[in-house]
């Protein structure tokens, strides 16, 4: 038996009970569903480097790749300088 709630919210939280019985007896199982409010997305956040650039050493004429991960709200404009 599977019970699926398509979208949990504060109205669906509480105690859920499943009961089963036949002519030999009965049994039940209980579970508590707690629903935490959906976190609000921040309205404005300064750019943050989640992964910073790392130093590289390469042989002349070899390709090189620098990577970083940046987040912020609104999405930051990113540029690379040398």
C-alpha cells in the first residue's frame, strides 16, 4: 500500500494511520507528517563565489581552462580580465 500526497502543505500535516484487518485479527501503523514552510528566495544577494578560480600551470601552447561558480540575486554579470 502506498499513500502519495502530490503537494504537501500545512493542511496535510498530522498523523496518518494505516489499518489492516482480516478474520485473524487487525494491525495498524502510524506516522506523523510535519510540513515546514517553503523557504523564501532572497530578494537581493551580493555575488558570492561558491567555487573560486584555482591557480594553473601549463606548458606553452597547451590549452588551459579556468572555472568558477558564482551566485547572486539578481544573477550577476560576470567578466574575465587578464
